[in-house]
């Protein structure tokens, strides 16, 4: 390549993304993008694996996961100029597949429609600047309970997928055969992730999935290698089949609200954490182009529901790119371009068994439940709602009921202990709406 042409391209990137102004270089931004991509590319294996239990075509989901992640990340990079990458959210995909479809009995088309409506409500919150108001008025114990409950729900799916936890007619649940191939390889993947993550190796999840899949090819006759590269498979088995109209009904109101509320906390917390780590926030937690960022984030979530990949949100793994110097949207654009590139590696997605991704689910569960340390455990009016919210999600196998019972418990305890000042209009309204749903809809 002509050196003068390279210099000119670098100058254009510097001017567009204001790279020098933010104390970075084009080379650093590209490295940061590659780093972020390696830490989150596991989603192209995990998301099809999870959504396929609903009857969705895993090959189509693989392509759509890549496409939507690419589009959302590039959109964030070009229009918000932030080093934040986006992809289908862990937790909501499991809630959709195992909770809404497998447990509640809805079709994947209707369930994905509920994701769309939850994401649409999420978009309206950002559009009308209600998003921060809601976050500020929902108590920390409930925010922590929701995040931790989703974490336990995801971890439970991981234990099931590797066969460590199985159903039992006598005790509902019991331990599976610990020396089975599935359990041993799933456990190996989990330990690889935790050990590498503890040693600050950014691509721990990807390495574990690849290692377990290679071993599965040797020891599991059901796992068959079909090649590395192929033209992207068709996506028409998923695109256009989301039931937007059929999912807009009162029976799914709680599910839609749950999708919205989990979106709200998960994404907002991630964006604030990444921008703070990149030293882009002020003392009030604001950062450049904040409203635009929130709109892109919520719009991407809606797009994920519409195209059948589950909600698309900002990824905390973006902090890996920030940690190596990423400060601008060029980092996110690089991530998006890499997602487009891996579309041609679809045969690899079909060979990954569910137990190879089980460790990733358990590890994400650990990260999400770590926020329980923020609960005031010496105050029963705070600890009890957090506990109820957290445990009811995996025990009741429903995120919606966990959120509902948490809000209702909080309001009841505050009223009957005379702590009226701890209540606000937002919490009371949500609790009443959930109570009405339980009485008249469930």
C-alpha cells in the first residue's frame, strides 16, 4: 500500500473519531477492538445453542447474531464515538428460551415478539428521557436482586446443559452422573474459564469453548466436524417470523415488563461502567453524547427482538478493549467488522455441543450474583426483597415472578414497618401492576 495513502487514511480516522484528542492512536484502537471481540465472540456459539432449544434454526441464529452484533457495534462507534460493543444479551436469551418458551409454553415467534415489545418500551424510556428517572427510583436492593436472580437463572441453565443437575420425580432436582462425558467436559470448560479469567486472560470463554469442543470431537460420537468455512446459511427460517401482533396481549404483560426492566439495569450499568473505566465520565456520571448512546443502545435491543436474536445490549466485555487503550468509536467499529467476518465460519457453530458453552453460563452467573455484596443484609426490609427476587427466579423458573414478588415484598415490608419514606411512586405503581397481573391474569 502507498505510504501516503496510509497516512491519509490514518488522518481521516483521527479526524472522524477524534482519536488524538482522546489520547489514543489508530493502532491502539484497532488492538482494543480485536481484544474486545475476542472476549465476547463466544456469543456466536452460546446464543444459537440457547435459542435452538425453542426450535429456532441454530445456523440462522448464528448468522443473525453476527449481523445484528456487527450493525449495533458499528452504529455505536460511528454515531456515539464510544468504545462500546453490543451483542445479544446473556440472561435474556436464557429467559426467553427456557422460561417463556419451554416453561410457559409460548412459541418462539410469540416469545421473541415479547422481547421486541419489551425493547420497544425500553426505547421509549430513552427517547422520552425516563430511563434515568426509573433507575434512580428503583431501590438498590431490587436492582441487585434482579441482576443476581438472572445470574442464578443463567447458571442453572449451565448446570442443566452439562448434566450436572437433572430432574428427579422424588426431589424435583438431583445431581447427574458425575463421570459422564458431558459433565466432565462441561466442568473442564468451566474451570478453564475461571482459572484463565482469574489470571486476567481476556479470551477465557472462547478458549474454553474451543478446547471442550475439540475434546468432544474425540470423545463424543454425537459431535461431528463439518468444516471451517462456508457461505452464510439462509436466515429466512427466522427473519420475518417474529409474531409482533400475537405477542401484544395482556397475558404477556409481565414478561414484556421483565424484559424491559432487565434491559434497563443490565445495559445502563454496563454503559456507565465502561465509560467510567475509559475515563469519559464526569462527577455526575455523564459522558459525551450520552442521550445518543442510550438511544442507539435501546434501538439495537429492539432490532434484536425484531430479527430474532434476543435483546442486543452493551457488553461489559468492552472494558477489555478499554483496558488496552480503546477510547473511541473506532474500537467498536473494529468489533463490528470482525463480527461480519466470522459469518463465513458458520460450520463451527454447528459443531459446538451445549455442554461446551455451559461453563460460560455458570461463569456469567457468578459475575452477576457478585453484586449481592451491595445489599444491606442487616436491614430485613432491604435484605428480604433482594433475597426473594434472587431466589424465586431459579426456584420458580421464571424471571417475571421473581421481579414481581420482589417489588410486592418491598412495598409490603416498608408499609408495615412504618418505613413509608423509603417508598416512591415508581415502586408503588410497579408493585400494584404486578399484583393486579397475579390476581386477574395468572
